[in-house]
């Protein structure tokens, strides 16, 4: 029986007994993985061996201790790289262990904006099929990452009737904030989001390189500085996202019984406490546990005190057998008013970035097929054979240009 089979088996014993089994299973799995790493792996995993926990700046810690400490907090934030299957498997393991300790739980997801909350409620209540849930929640538009990575988490919530909460905001509000700044957006268009707490100096230093990378393929050339008005608006848009998630978590804490709130979100919103933890503290929520997966082979110099409460070693994708991912263009988008897919965000290192697609471009055709429905672009890209080129027609400003997206022999 695998760790996942054991933790998801029917609960035919008392909560304490079930928790003991989970903690023993977690410890056993970690010991086995660690032994396997020492026996045969030549990856640089010494700082956080696969299957082991470490406190940044403080050394090793046992899995049972991590769970016990986290379960005593009000909020637990679980980080991820969105397209990394190993991270989502780790999250499922964490949910099972935390649920055994604190069954009165609420799961918050960065992946969903508030406007689709009804779909989340219907899914947990068992009223929607998988396909219906993904359609009603507008998955392909609001997240556009392979749903297979997240479905085990969604099924865990449904199986255990754990409420799911949409933590995010509509992408239009984030774009408006990027363009105008928070105070440039009318109050009635802010979805109830309050002004974010001021960023720390360290957070500004942390975001500056990301902004430089974001602008490198866009309109701006040259280096950016902290005083750059565009950079400050970029920071405000990031903080808006952090604040939105913090407010949704804060609201969920006020449910009867004050349940444990577990947030599923990108690691960048958690690291060093700069993002969501910083905004939660401003809202008076200080009992927050931050836990991150740690990819084997990552530079150990990045594990510094304050990075997170604990990190868990996972195998690198190159060393873990799994099915090839589907073809991905690497954009987040919405349907434009007059048809076409309006690009909201370009993923760094994606096929879209390499092709020269930009934020706010509207893709009107792909492979000579007009983009009229939200799934058109998704289905066309999924059917694209590895190693082939996809011609696109794109509206940019007042002109229509042709762009070729070149797909590698192995999907990215």
C-alpha cells in the first residue's frame, strides 16, 4: 500500500488512531526516499534530501513535527510551481495529514477568482461532473494549466466535503492596477480589496529582477530601478494579488468553529513572508505556517533563514517518470469582446514568449481557424504535434500581424 492509499483509505478508526497511522506512514515514506537518495542518486540533494524536511537556517526536522506544528496554526500556506506534478503530489500528501489532525478545514485556491465561487460550492456538494466543474469555473481562461495536476486536490476536497474558497481576483482588476496603480482604479471596481500594506524594502529588492525579466521582451529596454513609476505599479499589482488572497483567507477564518485554512498558491506569494503572510499580518493574522516543496538539484544557497517555516525535498522532474505534458503555449487569456483570445499574461520561458507574443495581444486565428470560443485556442494547441509550427494572427494596437509559435520536439 502506498502512502497515498493509506492516507486516503476509509476512516474506520478514531481520529487519533488515524492521525498516528498517517504520521508513521509519512515518516516511513520519508525514510525510504532518503535511503534511496543516498544509495543511487547523483543529484545535488544534500541540503534537502528527497523525502526529508528541513527548517531553513535550522537544519532537519521530522515530518510528524512539521504536521503537528502546522496543525496548531490558524493558516497553513502550501507553495508550488504551477506546472510541477511533484509539487501537487506533495500538496495532496500534506492535505491528507493536516485533515487528519484538523478535519474542520477550508481549502483556498489561488487558481480561482471570486466570480466562480458558486462553481466551487457546487463541486464540493457533488452537483457537478469534472467536465462541468472545469467549464463552469472557466478553468481554461482563469488558469490555463493542465487540470490533471489539480484534480486530485479538488477530489480530495469533494470526497471529504471540505469547502473550497476562491482566493483570487479577476484578471481585469490586476491589469487595471498594473496600468493605473491601485488608487487609479475606482473603488467600486476593486472587488472589495483594501489598500495593501506597504511593501518592505526587501520585497522591492526581491521583485525588481522579476520585473526586469518581464519587461525584457516588452516595450521597455534597459535596467529598471525601484523609483521607476512602472515598477511601482508592477509592485502594486503583485501586492493586490497578495492582499486579495489574504482578505479571502481572513474572511474564511471567521466561519463557525474557526477552521484551519489551507492556502494553495505559487511559492512566490509565500517565500520570505513578503507576499500573503505580510498582508495577513496586516490583517491581524499572525499564526501562519509557510511550507514549500524543494526541487532536488536546486542551489542550496537559496535556503536561508526566513525562507519558510519548513521545506520538503522532492525529486526533479527529469528523474521522476511521468507522462509527457500536453502542448502549452504559455499564456493566460480571456475572450475579447469582439472574439479572439486576449492575452493577460505571458509565462517566462514559454513558447509564447519566444514567439514574441505580448500582454494585451488578441489572438484572432490559430492555424487559420478563427478563435470564437474560449476553448478554441486550448484545443488547437493541444492538438499541435511536437516539433511543428503554429501560425497565429494577432491584433496588436491598430494592426494585425502574423506570428509563428514554434513547438519543440518535446512539449515544454
